[in-house]
């Protein structure tokens, strides 16, 4: 008979995979961005040197594990990722609470199941794509498990590696150092080793300067310019909404911190405060940012729930988990039903994805083998779906307009106009066979045709087709012959 340690991961994998497969024919923008970059890496290009990429490298490199393939491969990878997170949550809970109740076995099971639950029944836009905030989860859980086990160097190395997937993971370092002051030296050595190893790979590729400019310099500009008119009030509203959908964790965590006043509870409280600071950094409060808060609340709740009576625990979980299950589970069911019946997805969040598929289909019919593509706007799905050769470094128009993607559909105020002007000069020196303007139909002020320094360059193109959300330009025949 298989042991529970094998049955549980298999059961979690099967359950998560079913829900991930509901998104089999959906390409979320956050995974498309990494997939587009990873596909170019497989073609011999390097991040930051040949590809403008404003996120840390592991975000794209993770997708290399399954050959940067979308569809089945990505959904299978997502299910395996969820199993890894659930397993690490269980290991961390067992270690933290091993002094009580069957050596922490009950807490471990609870933490694993809660992790799997919220990696399915949370907002699909955040939980399905393997993007930086979600990808930080196993590093955070692994680092806490390692430091609680006395493995200082491993804990530091996991935090250092997390920096290469999410810059805000740096806030995990104080948690690790406070946990075991006697292991500071080892933790810092592990941290430095992992950070240096990643930088060494980039240096060997000649990408270190680009990495600093695109991830850190650009990232600092991003973090200083919130799109919210009242970040404090809006942040409070969104945080209360998130806590409401995660009320089971809040209730369990409240019981834990109320009944346990020991060093472990203090350290978890420190982690929760730093995680909340991570959510608030930049004043955006997007749903995916709250993944910083999820692991610590799961660990605290796993103990708090075990401190309740069995009946109270079951009633509370049944009542509070039903809210996110109904709210977000219905989206998975809707997508699966539409896919199985062959109907188009009607969810408003997928409107731009549907348009990107239509644009990619048109380009596929017009293009010849070897043709190149440049996409204006933040529409990486077009790059992935069209499967064409990239014409230049740029995969989106943020570095070309200076207007960040979190507001470029409605605003034309540039955060970095000087950087954008220099990048447009570089764009004008390239010669893509097709140009897709996926931004102009939504914001005319940021249409590619609205930039005076690109007018001469764009004059070599003609509109070949259009969809509701894109203009597809093709190089004029005369221009094509001149360049050849």
C-alpha cells in the first residue's frame, strides 16, 4: 500500500492539473511574456543583451524547463509547481511545529492542502501564470524550512536565488537572519553565492549592464510611479478584499497568534509584516503581489486550525473556503465548458487574448517563412502565437513610449521619456517584415503612428489588415526591394 507521503502529492497533482487544464487553450499575458523571451533564448539570444526584458532572469529561464512550449507543457509545469509549493509548505509546517501533536504531521497536512487550495481557488489571472510573485513562493517556503532546520547556507542560497526571480524577495533576508542569529555567517554566504552565481551567468553572456538597466533602474522607476490616485485608500480596500477571500487563513492565523506567544510566532509575525510591506511597495496592490503574504498566513493558519476543536475546524473551513471556491472556481468551470463545446471564451479578462489570437492568425496567413515581427503595445501573446522571428530587442512598447503597461491603455504620460526616445531611435534602425500595433486602437495618443520620430520609418509600411484591437502593418514591396 502506498504511503500517504506519496499518495498526497499525487492527489494534489491530479486535482491541480484538472483545474490547470481548464486553461489549456488560454495564453495569459504574464506567461506569454516569459514564453516569448524563453523562445528567443532557445534561439541563441540572451536576456538583456539581445532582448529587452524588465524582469529577473529566472522568470524566463523557468519556462526553458519544458522547452518554452505553451499549452499542455505549460499547464503540466504549473501543476508540478503547485505540488512543489504544497510539499514545501508541509515540510516547513512540520519543522516549525514539530514539538506538538504527532511531530507536526497534522499541521503539515493542513499547510499542504491549504497551499494547493489557494493555488487553484484564487484569481486565475494571478494563480495560473508562473510569474515572478508566484514563482517566489517555493523559495520563501524552502528558505524558512531550511533556516528552521538549522541549514543556514541553504536558507541564504534560496533567498539569493529568489532575487533572480523577484527583486522584492530581498525582504525575506531579514526574516532568515532574525530566525537564527548564530547562522548569520552561513546564511549570508549562501545568499552571496546564489546572487553571484546568477550574476556570473549574465556576465558570461555580456548581459550584466543590460540587466542593471532593465531590471533594477527601470524597476526603480516603475516602483516610484503608482497608477493609483489614492494608493493608501485603494491599498486598504484591496487588502481587505484579499483578506476576506482568505478568511480561513485569517481566522486560523488569528487563533495561532492569540494562543501562541513564543519566538516562532514572533518570527512569523515579522515575516507577515515584511510581506505586507512587499505588497505595498510601489503602491499598486495587484492581486499577484499578495503571494508574498500567502505562505506565512498558511503556516500560521495550519497551526491555529489545529488548536481548534475538530468540529469548530470543520465548520470554519467549510464556511470560509466555500467563498473563494465558488467565486473563482466558477471561472475554471466556465473556461472548461467553453473549450469542450468549442465556443469562444466570453470572459472580459480574455478580450485582448482573443484579439491577439485573431491577429496572429492573420499574420500567419500573410507571412512567408523567415519573416520577422515586432509588436507595439504589451501584447506578448502575439509573439508566441505567431511564432515568428523577432526583428529587434523589444517585445513590447513600454521602453519605447516610456509609459508603463499598468496605465498605457488610458494614459500617455511617460515615466521615462528620455530612455524611450533613445530606444525609438534603435527601433527605427530595425526592419521587421510585420509590425503589429496592439496599443493604438485602445489609446490613440500612444499609437505607433503618433510618434513624429517614427513617421519616416513607418512610412515604409502599409496597413495589411486589422482586428478590433490591432493594426497589422506589412513592409511595402518597394521598401522591401530597396533593403534587399
